[in-house]
C-alpha cells in the first residue's frame, strides 16, 4: 500500500482553511502526512489553521511551516524536500483554493500501477501540448479545458498545470527539484519538459474530484499577480524550451 503525503500552499485564504481541512479528514483519512506552508500571509490564515488543525487532524500526522515570500515555486520546492525526508511514496500538492471532494488515492494508485517507473508529473486539472494547445481537462477544473475527460479517466499530455499536481518519489529521484528561477508561472510546464523530453517519462492529466473555488475575504497580494512576474517566468520558459515551440511572455 502506497503512503501519501498531502502538501498545501497557502496565501491569504483564512476563510478557506476549515474547508480544506474538512476535505482531508472526510476523504483522505488514511493519509500518512499533511504539510501546510503559509507564504507571507497578511491575513489570519495561520491563526485559523492553528485553531482548527489540532482538532480536525488529531488522527493525522501534520506539520506547518511559515515561508517568507518564496512564491509558488519556493513552496513546491519546500514540500518536495520535506516529502523526500519522509517514508511516503507519493506527494499531492494542493493550492490554497482547492478541496478534496471524494477519495483520491485509489484512482492515483490505478494510474501509478499502470505506468510504474515511467510515470512523470500527474495533473488533476488540465493537460495540454505546447503553448496550451489540444487541451483536455478534468470535470473538476475551472476554465476552458477543451475536451472533458470522462469520469475517473486520464490522458497522456506533454504538459499539466500546477493545480493540483502529483509527484511520485521515483519521479523526483530522476528529475530533481523545482527550478527556483521561476516564481509562479510555468513551474509545472518546465518540470513536465524535464520529465518528458529529458527523461522520456509520461505526464498525464487525470480526473480526480478536487473542487477549485474562491470565497471569503481575499487579499490579491500573491506573487503571481505582481507586475512583470508572468513575463519574467514566460521568458525563462522560452529561453529553456524554445526548441520545443514555447513562446516568451515579455
């Protein structure tokens, strides 16, 4: 039986903390480890977690870290390194506005059994080809996804996006950690390029019931929305992978 770790990255989502925790307790009670990272939160997200987590997660091992404005790439890197120090086999990284809507481990086990050591990055929302062409998406992902996956199915795609993503231990051992020159955009696209084009692994998008929504009092101070960040990240993607057809975003 595989051991799963769930990692959450949080930016200013104080009203969604209990919602996210309830999803873990209700649908992932056998999870081996839960890690929350709060990155430069300006609201009471950490306070809400400190109040709720000891009671809600009392039967689940969990820890919390506070980061100092490291961005999404930085939090992914922290979670991946924490994961590699555990005895867990699979890491699911959730964004702060996502919640498990039904059990996920059995479907991920099925995908991992099929692909074995050839598995690359698993996305639970949208998969696509270069420059977001030929999209296919989970029923649970927001946005224009192109072709919708049937319930519980998956598709091989060269790229998936960051919310949420699943890393196997063998994948990280082969590909390594996140490129920290990125801040928010193109993190998964870069990792998928390394996985698929450098290591010949197969990235897939799978239909996993994970709700993605925003509610409550929010602060638009995340690094993703600061002027110029998308252009810097996009140009790095172009510099690294223009041979694959990626465009810059200057």
